[in-house]
C-alpha cells in the first residue's frame, strides 16, 4: 500500500518527536504493508513553516537512517499545505511542495472548524496552474462533516479527496465516521491515508481502515484507495476516477453483499 499523508519526519511539526519515534513509525508502516510513504509536514498553517528545500533535506537524511536500520520503507517528500490565499503563489515559486515533489497534485488542508471564505477561488487558482488539489480529511472539517454539497462541488471542479483511515474505524467519533462512510459511498473520496503523527494512537496504519471501506463499499474500492490511486499520485500520474465509479458499483461480498442483493 501507499500512504500519501504522514508526519514521520522528526521534530519539524506536530508529528514524530524524535528520530527514535520516527523509525518506530516507519517499522509500523512496513508491518502494516505500506511500501511507500509520502511525508507531509504542515506548511503555511500559521504555526509551522516547512519549505520545500528543508523538507527535501530532512527527507534525504531520514532516508539515510532508514537504510542504516534496514527498514524497507520508501519515502518521498511532500507538504500538507494549509488552504490560504498565499498557497498558489507558494506553489508557483516552489516554496510549497506538491505530492512527492511531482508538480502534479497538492495535499491541501482546511481549518478544523470552518470552510474559509474564498476557499473555492483558491482551489480554482491551483487547478488553473495545472495542479490537482487533494483535500485532506474533509470528513474531519466542522462544516463538511454535516453535508457533502461543498465537497461535491470541489470534486466536480477536478479536485480529489483523502479520507483518514482512523476516521473510518471510528477513532474521531461516530459523526466523523458517518461522514466518511457517506463521502466514500458517494464516490467523493479517492485516497485513504494514515495522517500518522505518533507511534501510538495516530500510527501509520491503513489496514483496519481499508477493511472498513471494503465492508462499506467493495474490496475493489478499498484497493484503489490504498494502492492504485495513491501510487499514481506519488508517481505524478493521473487518477482514473472512472475506475472508482466502476468499483463502487461492483457487487459486495459477504453479509453486505447479501443485503445489497436483497435490496436490489
Ligand atoms: Fe496531517
């Protein structure tokens, strides 16, 4: 699996506190079946300023440590960019990092409680630059958790969205979990990521979330969200949204499938 969103780089944001913890997180990722992690320290959120050049350097140092300790996790640099009016300019001048530094897609974070005025305009500006915004964990935003209309509009414009694995398993409460289920079943989610911050609780792990998505939708959908789509984005390739719509329509297995057939 490929994890597009995680705070493993030690000591530069609210993620891993030490190299030791970062290495432990990398081992946890490998144990979960993650082969590639894009490391996405916060940027432009008013607290952390993690510019492209520094993130690339931190990434290459950490890669050296992974090699030294023989941890078979591939890592690539990125940013979790706060959705602020300055973001398009930062992307244009190259101080904010795109996903895996491929200049194709950008991981964009909303404030916790609100959708800021002008958010749609900023997303349009980024799209006009030929970059595809990937909305980080919309299910955890105070406004988007209630209704999917705004997210639908952004997806129709050409944005993608990333759900957090632990939102699906209920770690952030039933409201967030229900929003995740709703967004997923409406085809508004393209990637599942860990958004790992620590080696306990918010850990780099996708499998429990993947299993929940498979139960809610289909195993094919869960595979796209954790393998094919994040892999494409990490390689700077387009995401074939048509595959998602097809997978969502594929018959469910097990009890969910039985219910689906019963309702058909
Ligand atoms: Fe994050």
